[in-house]
C-alpha cells in the first residue's frame, strides 16, 4: 500500500466530519425553528433556481442567496428561517439578515426540514 493513502483517507474523513458538524442543529435550535414556523415565520430557500425547481420545503419562498437583499423583505418583526443544501449559504443568509435587524434562524441543510416540518420531503 502506498504511504500517502492513509493520510488521504484521514483528511477525507475529517472533511466529512466537519461537513456533518456544520449541518447539525441541536434539539433546542430545531424546537425554536419549529415554533417560529408555526407562528408564521417566513421560510426562505436560498439555493439556486435549479435546486429550488428540483424540490423544496412546503411553504418556502425562493430567494437565491446572491439575490437576498434585506431591504426587499419589508417586515422586520416577522422572523425568517433560511435553508440551503449544505448549510453554508443559509449561514451567510442568516448572518446578513441579522445584521439588517431581522430575527433570522438558520435551518441549515434542507434535510433538517424533516425535523421541523413533519410533511416535508
């Protein structure tokens, strides 16, 4: 076996663990997101148009992260929940919205929707 194979697998495993850790939302975070959605929070999918067209969470509106301009969302009193494919774009979107004065919750990857919306894919 080549001597570089083991370190390569270690690096790949660490990258996968890092990616999975970024997608994790604690039960407390998921409960807060579920309550916000039940109370009428705006659910925003910040993925690309093609990703949104291939499927999205029920009730989500589509605003790609590159087109997310907080001034277009008029009601700062209404909480916002954002999600994407992996959690990177939603983290950026939530940070941008918080800086603009919104209450923004980051659902992370779309698959977390199953944890807060029972009827979601």
